[in-house]
């Protein structure tokens, strides 16, 4: 259902891996609202599944971009802007940790795994935001990233990814403060657990789903669409007074003590 008119708005989406990706749920709503999109994909290996996911949009601009590789984010924006003409928004929906660093004792996290998780899942928001700003023009724009409650609370198994999400949320605030004067807003949606490729590698993920359904005031798990709704709101002018914040889409799970 289209609730917003985003015709004329253009944006880049980082993080579609397949049709179950949160980034794809957000993209569908953006496209339904009339926005024009370009997509990055992490590696050649994902190209087929990304193409398959985005096929309903016709032939959108697809650009390979490993966000941790020097120069690739900049090059991706150049190609995307050549196709779109300008940028109004960016979706950062990227995270990764080595399997060995998910589950087990957090205290055993090695420095390489720590660096990888923090680099991919938190650091990449910095160049992805900063390098978008020059393409946004005087009207500014909006950047949305995806985070999880493990930034503040302990979810056994989520381990170093919780540390990465804490860093990501801090980066949201610092980027919002820096780019606010340029009318660029930066916010995060904190999503409840959703079955995706990335979620499958988190030990205890099914338990997280069960716990959310049992304890959240809405009495069920949240959906991809509900997360996309919140992201699209933050990407649109309806949220023009909101920046630097984390919006939970968790069915109220986070307010419960027991
Ligand atoms: N699924 C959940 O339960 C849940 C809950 C809260 C937050 N999130 C967050 O949502 C975001 C999207 O995850 P998802 O659940 O849709 O899973 P997903 O696997 O569909 O998406 C993760 C994306 O990150 C990309 N990525 C990883 N390393 C990259 C790199 N170096 N360069 C560029 N891209 C890279 C992958 O290619 C993939 O497209 C992540 O930040 C995740 O932590 C997910």
C-alpha cells in the first residue's frame, strides 16, 4: 500500500542480498511510493540473487561495492548518480561478523574478528554517509541504517555484533550532528529479529524470535513491512525534524522488564 508520494526522490540502497533482505523490503516501499533507486551488491557472487530480488523494478542501476574496500563507495556513488542524476537518500543495511565470533564466550573475541565486525557493521556508515553528502545538494537528504537492541542489552550469541551496533548508533549521532547544518539527517531503525541471510548465522536467533513473540506487548514478531514502514518514514520529509535517533520497531519488546 502506498502511503507516501516520493516521486522525484532518488536514492542508493546498500545491503540487498536477496528478497528476504531488510534492504529489499525498504526498497519495495520506496519504489511503490515513486522513488527511483540504485542498488549496490557486495560481490559478484551475490549478483544473481540481487538481480532476482530487484527484477520487479525493471532494470535499476546495480553497482558492485564492498563497502570496506577503499574507493568502492565513492565509485559506487559516481555510477549511481550518473544513472539517477542526484541523491536524496541512502539506505545502509550492511553488517557482518565472522561465524567464530558469534556464539560462545564474548571474552574470546579475537582482534581480527573484532576489527571485521566493527569495520563492516559500524565504520562503513561513515564513508557511506560522508560521500553521499556532496551528491545531495542544498536540499540535503536522509540516511537510514539498521541496528539491533543488542547495542544496549546482552543477547547471548550476538556477542561482538552488539559491540558493533553500539558503535553504529554512536556514529549515527556524530554524523547527524556533523551533517545537520547541511540538512542531511541520519537515523537508525532498531528492528526486532527477522529471518534473513545475516540472521541465520546468529546462534540463538530462533530463541530471540520466540522471546519477542512471547514478551512484546503486541504479542507477535514484527514484520519486514513494519521495519520498512519506519525506514521509509525516516527517509521521507515526514520526519524532517528527526535526526540522530534510533527508532525501535520491536513491538514494544524493549520496554518490558520481564
Ligand atoms: N534480520 C534481523 O533480525 C535484524 C535485526 C536488526 C537489525 N538487522 C540489521 O539489518 C541489516 C541488514 O541485515 P539483514 O538481516 O537484512 O540481512 P542480509 O544478509 O539480507 O543483509 C546484510 C547485507 O550486508 C551486506 N554486506 C556484508 N558485508 C558487506 C561489505 N563488506 N560491503 C557491502 N555490503 C556488505 C551483505 O551483502 C548483505 O546484503 C544489518 O545491519 C543487520 O544487522 C537485522
